[in-house]
C-alpha cells in the first residue's frame, strides 16, 4: 500500500506532511498524483513509515530534483 503525501511548508514554522489518500499500488498513487497535478508531494510505502518519517518509494516529486 502507498500513501499519497502532500508537503505543506509554512512561512514561519517549518513544514508538515499531510496524507491525501492511500492506494493499493504505487502506480495508482502516481496516477492520482499526476491527475491532481501535485508538485510538492510523493508516493510513499505505508508499511515503511515510522514516527512521522516517510521513506520514499520512488522519487517523482520536483523536491527531489534539486
């Protein structure tokens, strides 16, 4: 299972990650990300998250291209 996560950064208080939805496959998650035109987010395996730290399934966001 993969979670579609949106990263929200605030001007004066750091960043947050918000789970938008959960999908059975990574491809479903990536399709939803493309459909919603999300640029600051990504698809992450649900079983790999621990304590609010998300480990990327694959790096498709423009955040990782810097």
